[in-house]
């Protein structure tokens, strides 16, 4: 089974990670940031490359980026 990089949203004010952009906006309006979770440790990264490189995930194992 391949690895999926999950897309989430982080509140600018409290740094909480949310499953949906609306949920993050409701928590800390008006600014939220899209983040991508490392598939191995779960750390929030600013982009897909950061999520892949965080724990040296094998790029051949990546099947897609989750559309949240």
C-alpha cells in the first residue's frame, strides 16, 4: 500500500492543525495556512516536499497527496 501525504490547515494564532480550512478559519479567523503532514512522524510541513523530506520518506512509496 502506498503512502499518502495528508493536507491539513494550521491556525496562524494558535498553531492548531485542522482537517478542513473552514474548521481552521472558524477557530482563528481570518488567516490559516495549508500544511502537509509527514507520513512517518506527523509533523506539519509547509509543503509536500518538506513532508516527504522530513523523515526521508521514499518517494517511490508516495501514491498521492490527500485532497483533505
